[in-house]
């Protein structure tokens, strides 16, 4: 893998040189926009409607729209002069328990690898975090943006996850439908709990696949091969009101019949 960032972890007075790698990549099927008449790829040009001509990148400036149609212009020199830390350092500010953080705060995940001379303090920090069962909250500058981040130990590595600041997380109170009263019967709740227990399992990411992507690639491959594609009829719409209890009971029966016995556990699960 190619490293995206080189710097160090600042842990008290200890500096651990590290390289950062993207931990994930989206497996998307990419389409090109074509002109339907001649199948030529569409080209997007940067044009100024006022000057009525195409413009180059060096003619573009940053503008902040503070009112409709009114902008403040910021140039590169002013951005570089802003009083924030420019160093390539992951500055640890706190150690907390992972369970205290709502997953909504997590953004992107990166692997951290020690650079030359950093192996021992890297392993020391990882093992200390495992012993205390805590993760680190840090600040890091990536691509000219200061990010909040969580640093955690997993297997034999340190993983950094960039986080959203509280101002970037929308409040649940904005969902007005949640304030409407709903009457839940005890039997309905018991049935729902029973269904959850029947579906309860250990998390194994390898058993989940992107079925839509697979079907899309199958469609593309059939078109490449020249076969005629016939769409299967979709489910018919119905206005029938489904009884909640009946649906839960049917779901429980189905999961009980299909559920495989869980393997015996050799010992207590290790907390990650």
C-alpha cells in the first residue's frame, strides 16, 4: 500500500514516527456519462457565465458566500497564515473508553505503521492501551484540515479514525416524527425481543456481501457477452394491513427453523 501521510504520534514527551494508510476503499461500479446519440464521453468544462468563456485553474479563487450573491475572497497566502498547527503530528489529548463514543462521530479509518526507529514506542503505546482498555482522542492535520480523531489498538496495530466535531453532527431532535406518541403493547415488545434473540450472533464481516454490486456486474457481463437481458417482474403492491403480532410470530418461527446451533465457546470473549 502507498502511505497517505507521514508524521508522528505525540504521546506526552514521546514521539512515535508513523506512516498512515487508508484502511478502506469503496468497491463501486463506476459509470461514464456518454452522449446518447454518438456515445462520446461527456466533458465538463469550467466556464464563467459572465465572461462567456472557459477559465483555467489559476484564475479560480476561494469565495465564501456570507449573503446571497455576496462573497468574501480568501487567497492561498491568507489560508497558510492562519494560526493553527501545521506540523505532521497526531497530538493525543485524552484517553477514554470506546463505549463512551457514539459511532455517529466516526468518519474515516486509517492504519498506522511505525517508521524506522518507531517500533518500540509504537508497541509500547499499543500494549498500554490494551492493558487499560482505553482509546486515545487526538487532533491531527490531514490535507490542510484539522480533524478530531480516535486512536485505538486492534490486533497488533494502531488504527486512527477521524471524527466529526459536535457542531458537524446533526441533532436527533430535528426528526419531528419521533415526538409523536406510539402505543406499544407488551406482547408486541416481547415478540420483538424474542425475534432479536433468535437472530443474535457473533459479528462476522465475511458473511455479508454487496448483492447489488454483484447483480450489477452480472448485468454488465451479460451485456458484454451479447445476451438479451430480461427483467424479472417485481412484487405486486398491496394495500393489505399486516398484523404486527402475526408478522413477528412468523419471523420468530422462520428464524428458529433456520437457525444453526452456536459453536461452543472455549473461554470468555476478549474485549477489543
